[in-house]
């Protein structure tokens, strides 16, 4: 990253941080040739929820409106915005339409990924009619982006429900035992192999996926059933980053050559699986959880991140509402991301416990 662009960004972010929460990410890619540097922003998990008529849940509306307004104020300006999925809560036309209406205020091009809340009512039909193919790739200034639909599941499960509404309701419940694990699926993996075959191994690859492309906690679908197969497709590349939504909390991990980082939701935080007494720990060992993530506080554990993918390695700067800011930076010596303050167990603040 050039000194100039960092200074400009920090100047802008200081102003925004003073304003409070910015539930989105600004990501800078930096290369040896500074003319190639660019930024993109990342917004995820707005869960726009229809009540009736023209009424929508105000809190979720406000989270997205704020992200959009503050994204428009960014300096430097992002080249584009990635949207990480779950625009809607129950996948209905009014929810998708209202979410897209709020997002239409963005002054940048937007690239969308599907979340399960957008998908399981009509299997992505309306979403696709408004936004195009459910998975695709594109190139931007020397970086190859792959956008996946990673929330597919077994056909037997998808087809077994008497009504689409019942299917949607079950998949929308995070811990519903009648849900089914997410996956990318064979057809899409074949497409991905084909797509990546045309990309030089030295080209940085950024994958946008709604579910984590790793296996964290199946009961909450912090999970991708064919994660290993997808990771194998990415293994030959020098620099690979997976950005994912869905988990509404800080997570990071390193598997082989792949760095994984989650983004916050604009809607609400999920607690960590380990904060529930009945669930054994199911987090990437590397992740130091947020020291406070209480879903009963309206804006707690939402926040914003500046992500510097300098030379393909990730540094995340989390600005968190009512929480100490955190920096998760790639440690070149250990070859993995680490929290610069809390990685050492002696410095951690215990996670909040729920029943
Ligand atoms: Fe979500
Ligand atoms: Fe989700």
C-alpha cells in the first residue's frame, strides 16, 4: 500500500469512526506497482425483513442504510462494492426489492453473492432475475475474483418440503436441527475448475462466499460440506483469500495457502458457538473471539473493517462499537493471521457466556 493511500484512508476512516458504526469493509489491494492499487468495499448480511404492506423491521433497514451512506463517504473511493449475501430474511420479493432499493443509493458498481435467506424460498429465481447468475467470476486490475453460491444443499432435502415457505423457514433458523449442510456442489466445482484453469498461478485470487469455505460448526451451518474439494481447487495459487459472511462475527483462519476472513453483518451479531454451554468449542483454533458479542445489544458486535490485502496477505483493522478495536494481521513468520493484541491466551478477555 502506498503511504499516500494509507494516509488518505486513515483520514477518512477517522472521520467515519467518530460517527460510530460502519458495518462494512474497505479492502485495499496493493501491488509492487502502485498504479495498480485499488480498494473495494464489502457489505454483508442485512436481513431486510418484511412485516406487512410497506413496513419493514426498522433496525435492519437502518443498519444497511448506514453502511450505504458511509460507504459513499469513503476516501479513497472503492472501485466497487461486494455484497456478501442475506439481503433478505425470508427471500420474498418485497424483501429483496426493498434491500436492493436501499443498496441502489451506492455510488459504485455492486457485485452480489447469494445467502441462504435469499435462496430457499424460490431457489434463487427472483434474486437471479434481478441480479444475474448465481455464481460468476471477474477480473479487476490484476486480481481474479470468484463469486460462489456456497449455500446449496442436497437435492433430497431441497425437494422434500410441501411448500417453499416451510423450506425457507427451516433454513432461516440458524440452529434448526431439520436444516441441511451448505455446499458448493459438483456442478459449480466443475465450473470453478474450468474458470481457474485460465488464471495464472501467480494471480491473486479472491473468493467471495456466503458460508465459510471451511468446516466450523455444522449445527449452525458455519460449514461447507465440500470445503476440502473447493480448497483443493484453490491450492495451486500463490495468494488466495476467502471472504465470507453468514457468521455475523469475527472469524479468521489459515488452511494451507488460503487465508479466511469473515465480515460483520449490518443486521445483528451471532454469539460464538463456544459461548453456549451445551455446544463444545467449534471455532477455528486460531480465532480469538470477540470479547463481547451480545445479541441483546442493538448494535453490539456490528462494526466495520479496513482490510489490507497487501501483497496477498491480510491485515484487518476492526472498528467495533462498544468494544476495543482489534487488528488481525498476517504474521509472516508463523504464516497465518494473528490478533496483534489478544492472540496470546494470557491477554484475552473471556467471551460472554449465555445460559
Ligand atoms: Fe446472515
Ligand atoms: Fe446466511
